[in-house]
C-alpha cells in the first residue's frame, strides 16, 4: 500500500485504495462510499453535510482511470465490467487473483 501512495499524487486515488484495502480481498465499495469517506476526512465544521457530492465526479473519473490500468475492477452485480462501456449502479474492488 505504501508503494501505491508514493505513485499517487492524487488524494482521491489514495482514498480509493485506502477504502478498498480496509475492506479486504473480494469486498467492494460504491463510489458514493468513497466520496463520503474522502469528504469526511477533509470536512471543516462549517461544511454542509452533503459535501461528499462535490467529490463524487472526481472519484468516478479516477475509478475509470484505475480500472483501465488494471489497478482496480469496476463491478456491476458482482461481475467486472468494461471501464470504457458501463452504466448503472457499480462498485469498486481490488482485482481478484486468478
């Protein structure tokens, strides 16, 4: 995990990997879960409760990039989907070892 942090200057990427590593192998998280966790880590007392919405687009952009490079998988109904062609409710997970 430390090696990944050195390669990732983007804090959103760090948040994605931190969340997925905390869940463990085979477990997944929604982009909304990651945006909420990231927002909670950066929130100030005066921020609105829906601050996480501000980060959701960035999480989705990074998840597509990371999936294209094979560092994570985007899944729908438990099955990996093509990061270039998917829609609907998706989740993220670390790649499954074959």
